[in-house]
C-alpha cells in the first residue's frame, strides 16, 4: 500500500533533519524528529511500512521488531490525524 500527504497538509523540513507537518484545515501541526521525518519521506517516495522497516532496521537487525512496531504506530497515528492517506 502506498501513502501520500493529505491534500490539505504541507510539510517543511527543519534544520535538524526533522519535519513539521501542518494540517491547514485544522491549524494543527506535528513536529517530527529525524526518524519520523524519514518515515514520512519514504512514505511520500512510495515505500510501504514493511520497506521502511527494512531500511531503518538494517543497521540494527536485533531491533527489527521494535522498529516495525514504531513504524506501524507512527503510520497509524498519521492516518488517524488525517495527515497522510493510503
């Protein structure tokens, strides 16, 4: 499954490698750290959660299950907040 930013959401990179997502209809924003921003960038590039997990967990194979749970939780939160759409 592929994901994209919702039409009413804008994204801006921060100086520290993170990202700010603004839901223009509600005025709410999310500040993502580097890892969260990487997840959003990879989603926007067409990667799914499993691919993202593989990429982020590559340097830490012993942590793959934790990475998968974190990626899944972030994607679910982003979808739930109507920031990204499947």
